[in-house]
C-alpha cells in the first residue's frame, strides 16, 4: 500500500515578518531522514531533532523521526518564503514527499472609490451612478464590501476579475481586487456615507475603509394633507409643517386667491422664511392674527419650490373647541345614557318599596275581583273601632239607607245628581228600619261607599 504523508496545515497564510511559523509532516512509520525544501532557501536541507540546523532561522519541529514526524519551525517569515514547502521522509530507503503551500500576505493599498458614470458633484433623484472600488497590490487579494451608512449594500454590486502582477525584482506576486456599485439615486441617499471596505489579514485591524458623502439635490418632497389642531379663536395662530428639500425651498401661501410670499407680512397674514432643521428638513409656517371661525373653514395651499422642482401642500386648521367636541361627544352620550338608566332603576325600586309599605299593591298572589253579582255578599272583617257608631253622623245623613238583601240597592246622593246638578227630592215609601251597617254612610274621597264592593285581603 502506498504511504501518504499527512501535512498540517495544507495551506497557511502568514504575514510578512510573522514569527515562529510551524509546519508539520507525518507518516505512520518510523523515518530515517527528513529533508526540507523551502522557497527562499537555495538548497534543500536535512533536519534532525538531535542535530543543529544547517540553515539559520530554520529548526526541526515534530515528535521525532522514530515516530515518522518531520517538520520545520521558521523563526521569521519573509516574502521569499512564499510558495510550496516540500518535506521528504525516507522510510527503508524510499522517499515519501508531502507539500504545504505558504502564502505570505502583505496588505494592499488603501481602497479607493472612483465614479465610473454619472456626475457626483450634481447628484439628482432618479439619476443612475456607477462607482468602482479598487484595492491594489495585495497578497492575497482583498475582499471588498459596500456600505451605505453602516448598512451593507447588495443590490447593484458586481465583483470584477482579479488582476495579477509579479514583481521580479522583489519576487513578489500582487493581486488587485475591484468591485462596482450601480445605484439609482434616491432622496433619502442625501447626506449618507458611501463606504468601500477592504478586508485583508495583513491590515493592522484586518480591514481598511474609504468613503464619500453623497450630496443629492431634490425638489420638495410630497406630503399628505396636513391638519393643525388646538388653535384658539381670537388669538394669533401659527400653522406649520416640516418638509424635505435640497437645496432649501422658496415658499408662498395661497389664501382666497391671494399669494403671500415668504418673508412678507400682509394684513392678518405673515409668512416667515423657512427654518432649517438639519438633514434637509425645513419648518414652513403661516401666522394668522385674530383667528376666526371663517379661518377654520378655509383650505390653505402652500407651494414650495427650488431649482429641481415644485410641490404643493394642503393644510386645514382646527380649534381647541372642535378637537374637544370630536374627542368627547361619544363619551358624553354614553355618560348621559348611563345616568338616565341608573335614575330609572332607582325610581322603580323606590316606587316598589312605597307601594309595599302602604299596601297599595299585592305581593302574595291575591287577585282583585271587581266583577261581583248584586246577590253576592261581601265578607267584611270588622276592625277594632268599627263598633263605635257615630249616631250623630247617621242622623245627619238620613238619605243614606239600604234595602233588603236581594233587592235593588240605591246609593245615597245627598240630594245631588251624579252630574252635579241639584235633584228634587222624591217621596220615598216607608222603609222597614234596619240595623245600621258597619261603616255605613262613610265616604272615600267624597263618594258614597258601595257595599257591593268586596274587600280583598292583603
């Protein structure tokens, strides 16, 4: 079976002047000899753990030849050491060779950004611009990334083919990496930092960056219709909105067909110059002296413009009273309804208690029957004081009398007709005297008592 030499690592990347770089070769059988061929050293040389190295800066590395270990420790790596290191182990007179690739990294130049197409000095919205980032003369080639305000950009990025150079004088191999970014410019790109980042192991911080600030010119940006709340009638009101534009906008307000330019004051209206808030934001305002109800019914149109376009904005005003009315009308209706419901419930409960206390209503299932035949007898439960008969009252009311049971009963009317007119007394036949009936002659609410009524027990 063929013997295989294991190498660790198979490829190593080191920086120039890196110290104590260790390369190892191993085979599964004891070896008698270890030979090393290294770029930058003219001839191959033998290494033994028990013998001093014949090459300065090179020494044996491993567990010993008897364990099939053959390696080298490089005190300081130079650019000349880049290439393949070969290690050969002799076993029973036969040489077996393994290889390790040494890459001596040296940093490329600082990355640079250039504009391939478009005008960087006059960027406009929707214009297309192509940038190129170059990281030259590095080994190995740098890895390039694009960022816009720390956010990595992937769209429109294209990596170009590496360019390779060889410097015979220094015996160094160079690589130049480049990448392009094509982007449609947007208004929000203004003021952002476009960055090209080159990553390389030989950089002190493992990366290097270069960037530029994008200055994008754009017309005032559109906004939905605006509403200003909380204004007080009769007082000076200021209506304002914040817009975006670059460069700064010029504004005018149109009210009832009349234009009011910035920096002017006319009648009740004043238009200040737009206030720069930073990052291309501007506060645009209109001042109205003595706000009236008519002012609240108007729609105010503001026009903002610069060298790159014009935009119209619509604004309406609302007073504090309107805001309060809108926010509280629904809640007030609910409160009124709740209060009325509570009052109705309380009134119903009070009526029930009063009726129960005075005995006006029945609560034990008794029924009231007012349809009583003339022949029916009313069972009346005497009360303690019903035995006391006011004889004087009976003599004062001689017309109040009753007929025998079963005969037609006539109620006394005290000489008055039921329609209230005086009635002539008629001659009455002599009646057989009857014992007075309990409670006879008494009236409720001025009406004669009706003995045919049935008392209903409560």
